[in-house]
C-alpha cells in the first residue's frame, strides 16, 4: 500500500500516456483529454501545499529558535499576509484586511514591490560577472583561450559598437552561433534528450524512485 | 529633471537601493528587502492560484455547473487532497499517490515528444542535404556543423576510454564545446548587464526623471 | 608588492563602481548607435506581419518573472504593439508559473496606451495561470476553454468573441514564448511536435546560444535573443511606422556597448597582470 501501489500507479499512468500517443482511437483520445485537461491539472493545484509547507516550516523554525536574522523571517510572513490581504481583503468586512485591500492595489504591490525587488536582486549579477571576468577569466590553457576569444568576439559583435568598429562583425558572430555553437549545443541537446528518455523509462519501470521520497 | 511624485515609485526606488546596498556589504536593509520579496512571491502565487485556477477549475464547475459529469472531478480532487498528508508524520506516505500519478504520467507523455524534438529532428537537421551544400561557403559551414555534432557527442560517450580515433574525435569535440561555451559566456555577460541597465533606467527615468 | 600584484587584488567594489559608471554615463549621454537587424529577429517579425488579415491568432506566452524583465518585457510589449497595429488577434497568456502573470499584465498595460480602438475580448484576451506546466501546453491543444475556463479577469471564455473562435492550436498561427528558461523547449516538444503549431521564441541572452539548433531545424520560426533582440524588434516596428512608445531596449543598447567594452578591457588587464606575475614567479 505504501510502496508498491504508488509504483504500480506510476507504471500504469506512464505506460498509458506513452502508448496513447501512437493510438488515434477515440477511446484513447478521450482518455488523453480527460487526463491532461482535468485530472492532472487538478492534482497539480494541490502540489502548492508542498511549497507553502517548506516556506512556513523554514521560517517558523527560524523564528522559534531565534536564529540569527530571525526578524527577517517575520518580514517574510508580513510580505505573505500583505499580498494575501491585498488579494482577498474584499472578502473581509472592515479591519486591517479591508484597509489593505482598499489602499494597496494588488497589481501595484506586484509592479512596485515584488517586481523591483526581484529584478534588482538579479541585476546584482552584472557586478559579480564583471568582477569574475577580471579575476578568473584567464587564458591558462588552449581551451580556455579559445573560450575567451569566442566570448570576446560575441560580446563585441552583439552590440552596436562592434558593428560600428567593423561592419562584418555581426555576420561573423551570427556564423559562430549558427554553425560551431549550434553543433555543440545540438550534441548536448541530443545527450540531454537521451538522458531524459532514460530517466522517464526508469520512473515508469520503478527503477527510479527518489521522487517518492528517499528510496 | 522631473522627480516622480508617485509614492509607489518611491517605494520601488527605496527597495531597489536596499538591494543594491548588498554591493557594499551584507546588511539589515538588504535582508529586509530579500525576505520581503520571498513573502510577496508566496502571497502573490497563492492569490493568482485562487482566482485563476481554484475558482474556475474547481469551485465554479462543482458549485455552479449543471453537467452530471462534473462529479467525476471529485476523483482527481480526492487524489490531490492526499497531498495534505504531508502535514502529518503518520500519513505522510499518502502524498506518494498524487506524486506517482503525476510523475508517471509526465514520464509517459514526455518520451515520444522528446524523441521527436530532441533526437529525430536534431539528427535530421544534421544530415547534409543538397540544399545545405548549395554554395561552397554553405558547404564548408555545414560540414563544420556536421563534424561538430558528431565530435561533441563522442566527447560525452564515456563507455570507452577516449583513445585512438575516439580520443581524437573527443578532443575535437572539446574545441566545439569551448566555442559554444565562449558564445554562451559572451551572451551571459550581455544578459547580466541588461538587467542592470533595466534597473538604472528605472532609477534615472521613472524615479529621478533625469533621462527621457 | 608590485603594481600588478596590487591591481589583481584590488577591492572588487572598485570594479562595481566602474561598471556602474559605465552603465549610467551612456544612459545620460546616449551615443545613438544604429541597430543592426539579425536574420532570426527578421524572420519572426515577418512571420507575424504576414498574419495580418488571416483567420488566425498569435498566442503570446509570458514565461518569465521580473528577474529577466529588462530583456523580455520590451519584447512582449513590442509584439503586442505589432499585433494591435496590424489588427492581428492576440491571446496573451500569463505563463506557466503564477509569478509570470504580473509580467503579462504589465506588458498589456504598457502596449495598449497607443491603441485606444482595441477592444478586449475581440482583439485580445488575457489568460491567467493554470498549474501543470507542460500539461497546460498539451491541454491548450485540446481546448483553451476547457483548460482555463475563465480569462484573467474572471470572464467566461465562451462569452468572449476571440476565444469562442480560437479554441486550440488549429486557429493559432504562432505561439511566441518569452522565457529565460527551458520552457521554449517544452513548447517545441508539446505544441509543435504534437500539434504542429509554429513556435517563435524570445529569450534572454543567457539562453539564446542554446536555442540555435531549433532555429536551424525550423522548430523555431525565429528568435529574439536578449536586449539586442528586443531592440531589433523595436527598430523593425519603428521602420514600419508602428508606434513603439519609449524604446527601453534600444535606449539600453548604448550602455550595453560601453559595458561590454569595459568588460573586455577588464579581461585583457586581468590577463596581462596574470601573465606578468606568473612570468616573474617562474623567473624567481
């Protein structure tokens, strides 16, 4: 019940979803439609509890044990409730919930708080990549030199300044991307594709079970 | 210079600067902004999920629907509800059912399309056709592409020692890989700088109104 | 300790400062460098342009969150503007994760300012979030109404003229996926391979190099890569007399040029220092 039955379910579902691709019979089509459009999407809705639980447990634990920076976890919860109240506050008559809903527009919270925070956090990488390029990007070997030269050509050729220096540069970059780069990316893609197929087969056959929790 | 009078723009600017304060060193302003972001993200996701998915996909069909087949929805709902088993140590094994159902199905329907998209189409795109050899330059370019694909794949073939012909091929594969990684690195620099430019445009245009 | 030793061990915050200056100065004093159009962008632009007057819609999927906003949002805005100007019906989809929905909303709000005659429900529809990732891509192939039920605003899709007419990939001329992750590959696998729907892609510069195999096989009609791709699309709109609004991507390209030059300079200086110190240590 606890181990074998889930594996049987995974095997059955995997097999059915795989073979229906090759069978255009109305029953196969109907099964596919019900599974894809209803069952699997509805089940996916409930998977959010995993994310919410991990978020809650991590921060509650931090606050309870007064770990360093525990106050920041309180801020995280404030963020959650602020957004929830801005989204659902209309259902709460009076009180703080209604106040937040009335004065803090849900879209504004996204546009002026969530979006700038995340965008800025990722923009920090611009500084770190510049620093890393200066410190770590060295032509130590033949391979590293090749990488370095290609990177430099691409960096120059993909900006207007490169085209102003030499008109042919964008074409050279396009050629690098379209032929040698594409060849290597395709080799990687074929390898990854084969890996994905092998992993899927292992899941269906019950060889790969880690997704069921540490087995 | 037209400094914004919109309080929301000021909030966004202050939060932006709070994140940038990390460049000097880690500090409470950064921590505040970072954790606020995490919380807002979870809250936003929950609200969107409620209005865009739970209401139209679960509540409306069951509460307002008229079709008798709507009760079949109770089966996936019941399977999905087993996910709540995660909150109990005793019943946490119940989550294996919705997981097995979904992961099994995903694995099943991904196999044929992955074969087509990542294997067949890519092999077919590598086979040299007359059209690909139309001009001498095109022929050279496509021959380089052909050699590149074959040698890159051989580099990732680990079932045999990279010696002899296989070794030579794998070493050629490394050359192609380095070219590709170089191109990717150049592009990565571009991407990271773009993000910074975006934030600077916000600060200088939307907030301070210094640039047009 | 010599000059190069000290230089190589310089506090990284000086590097940060130089990068910041290199971004800010071109924004304050633009260089006005011309935008060169590349074939993958032109192909996507032309494909959408040719859909004018056809009985099919563009399906624009916003599969990104604010982390890649500066690169991908201008692409979304430009494509929506293109469709609005040419009266090509467009379904804007808020993406495969809930945090993506806000980006789509932002793009629509930015794009529609110059098109007052555009009618919601007839000229465009905004679809919200449904969980399931690749399942959603498959499910759209069966029925958009069945997949979403309502639009983002809670209207039933069977009451909107556009979604009454366009219910699956048969009536979709192209899916354009804007994403900085591997999601465009999922659209290729599930929408193109399974349902034969044409795919276009707007991606971050980080991901652009890895998608060239899809361009060569025709699995992608065309591709916009990074801020440069967005600037090229803006340029094409401008050349064809379509209102572009504030061209954020094009404005950013001057700063991009200067910072690239700076980083190349940093790499060269870093290498000179490295080889100088190494040679000295070997001699010693």
